[in-house]
């Protein structure tokens, strides 16, 4: 599903080139549940951004479902983000002005789904994450765990094959975190490929594969189950 | 993402900041209001003057003594002494200029008219019967000056309604004898009430036979000759005919001027058209300032919603979607402001003449269309930069923005 070959991402700081990713080669198959671990500054988030087509690598090739990402236009990348990849952020990143339902419907707007159908498709996904009673609440009226579940519902509403989660439980108490993790594992059991950036070894231990990053390079890649 | 969706998103953003949106719109509202109001005042003045000039009689030719080099417009009467226009000139025109329906000699002066112990200084016009037809001023009661009165230099007078009112009140004036500069004149008629025309009170005048007028003012010349043609197309040929006849009578010198109503009209029309354009232009500047207000607020809005832009991009919004969202927001601000400005502008323009009668206004469709189009264009023009700035945000740094 994903083929990264010798990916590097360098930033220029003064006269120095600093590489956030220095030659990452990685292959991800459909249905995997991967934890990405590493100390801060090791390039985890940069890797996620590249994988999520939010950022273009400086060097290397990235094939997503056999299509080369670096050859795509901005609009094509936007389409991939919209239809193929779901994002879950540490800070939820919901739009505060809109209700949970409207937030979940948002990606469908950009897929060109008409208004009536959007609600029809968003409601079952919200039910799937257990928020049928909270659909018309705004994010500020929801707990952290509930907000993250809205964010997961939003990531799932277009049924993307890949879900990227950047420390999804980082801002949550352990109970809400466990709920979120259960939802993610459950999704993986239904066939969604999931990659989770985390510091938490408990989370990593429930993943099937753990990738360790350090200084922009993969220093460990083990299959646990 | 279709237009309606984008419009809804933009509208939600505008409504979520009512105070700010309202104040931003106010700039456009005032701009559009000013354009419509000032243009309507300018147009009103133009239409008023056109109507008044047309009301003086159509296809009118005014022959005045003295040669002026320019044609059209207003001239000071008789600059520098030249050969005079005479009553015989007017008779010659009437006899030989077959293109003219009328050639009316006019003497003009002021005199004191007295009836018993009441007196009034007023304008005295010496004319012939055709004056009524040429100037669209008609007799109300009694009779107007007749050709026989002109031929016999009869001491008869026709009063304007104001003069009649001042001297006689509600009494019957017909047949009464009044004193006009120590001569006794018999009142034979009273004109219809006409009101003010171009600052001249048509009711505050008296009419006497032109020949009696020349005696009264001690002159053998005329102030002017008013001539008219049956059709507007004949005016040019009529001018040639008048010149031919008068030059022959004036020792082969062209020592007179002929103005046409059409030339006067088009001169006034041009002047007032320019005036309207200048007023509209000045008002347009305030609309421009309103546009800068929109740009300002859109830049703030883009900055405030940097994170939203990042989120929208992460879930699949294309650059063009973001661009459209902010463009429509800007254009909606200016468009709604434009509509409100039009409503108020038209409303005030229609109310003004009810309270300030000397200020006629005319709301024209083109000024409304122009103001609205211009306000939309302002929204587009000043919306492009902020919207483009929004659409080109890097999604990652936008997401990190606090």
C-alpha cells in the first residue's frame, strides 16, 4: 500500500541543512496496525506529514497505492487527503464554530457530496464512535475523549483505507485514551490500515508492528504479533 | 465543492462576527449610498434644467444683436455696440423666412406699474401675439396683445398673475387703468399661472405691444427676436435663411448672433453630465475606502482562521476551495453592503424632494447598477489578496498556528 524509498526532508537553518528525515525506507501493507515511536525531534511528525501528503519530501520516492506522490499536483494531493487518508491529531483540530455533525460532514463537502447525503453518511459514523447523543453539540460542549471521537468520525467519514493518528491520546486521561485506542484497534480489525505516533508503550504493545525513529532514521522495525 | 456550499460557509463566517462584519459593511454602505445619492442629485438637476429649457418652447431660435464667436451656451446680451435689430427686421423675417413659423420681436426692460396707491417694479416685455405660442405662455383671462395693438402702439397691458395679485388682489383687473412710467395703460388680460422657470418668475412680468415698449423705453431697437421652426430638422436651414435675410438688411455684415435651443440644451446637458460624473467619482472614492476596509478585515480574518485553513486543507480542501471561501466572504460583505447602500441611497434620494423642494433628484437605474457592480468589483479586487494569501498557506504550519 505504501512504499517509501530513501525519503529525506531537510530544512535550511542559516547555513546549515538539518534533516528531519534522513533516508527513510519503509513499506506498509494493507491492514497493518503500526506504532511509530521515538524521542521528540526524531522525525515522527515529519514522517506522518509526508505519509499524509501534507508535506512533500525533499528527496526520495513515495508511492501510495502504486501512485507516485511527488508527481502529483496540489489538487491531486488534496484529493488523496480527502478520500484516501484520515487524520487524527493530538489536539483534535475540530472547527469550534460547527457542531459535531457539521465537523464530520466537512470532508464530504470537499468530496462534492450533496448536503442531504452528507448527513445520511455522517450520522452512522458518529454512531459507530458512540456519539449518537452528542451530534448537535459544539466541540466546546464535549469532553476531550468525545472531541477525539468526533475527530475519528471525521477521519473515517470518507472510508479511507489509511488512518494516521499523531499522538491521539496525548491530551486525554487514561480512561478516554483507552477508549480511543479500542476504537482504533476495532477499526483495524475491520481492515483499515492504521499508523499511530505515540510515546506510550501500552499503546505500542497493542500494535502489530513497532517502528522506532531516531534522528530522522529508522533504528528499529519489529513485528510483535 | 459547489458555489452554494461555499456561499453558506462564507455566510456562516460573516454571521459569526456580526459586529465586525457590520462595521466593515458600513464602509461599503456609505460609499454606495453616496454614489447613488450624489448621482441622483446631479441627474435631477440635469433633468430639471432640460425640462425647463424644453418648456421654453421647442425648436426655438434666439436672434440677438452683436456677433459672438462661439455658438451655443449663454451669451451676455449685446456685448459692444453694433447695428441694432429692429422691428422691421422681425417683419422682414416674418415675411420672407418661410421656414419660420414665427419671428417675435422682443423689447425688455423694467418699469414701475401703479394702480391707485399700489406700485410694483416689474419686468416689462414688449411682444407680438405670437409670443404666447413661441414661449408656451398663455393668456388666462381677457385677451393677449393683438396685432392691431402692435400696429397702433396701443397702451394696453397684460399682467402676470403675481403682478395682478399684488395690485388688484381678488378684484377684477380687466378694463382697469394702470400707470406705467407716467403713461396710462388699460389692462386687457391676465396670464395663466406658470411659476418659476430657471430662477425667473414668469408670473412677475407684464406684457405690452412691442411698439409701445419701444416708445416706453425710448429705443428703436430690439432686445432679441425669438423665432421658431415647425420641426427640429429645419433649424439648420432656418439659421441659414435668417442669416441671408438679415445680412442683406445689415449692410452685408453679420452683426447678430443666433442661438438655438438645441445648442443651449446640449451645452447644459454636457456641463451637468460632467458635474454628475464628478460627484459620482468623489463618492466612488469613499466606496474605494470601504473596499480597503474589507481587505483589512479579510486579512485579519485569514490570520484568525489560519488553523481552520490548515484543518480544511488536511481533510481535502483544495487551494481553490479555500480561495473561493474567502473570496465569496469578501464579495458577500461588499455585495450585501452594496444592496443595503442602494436601499438607503434610493430611499433618501426619493425623500429629499419631499423636504427640500429646490433640490430635485432622479434615481436612475444605471446609477444603481453601476454602484452595485462597482461595490461587487471592490469586493473582488480587495478580496483577492487576502483570499490568495489564505489559499497558499502551508497546511502544516497552518495546523500548528496558535
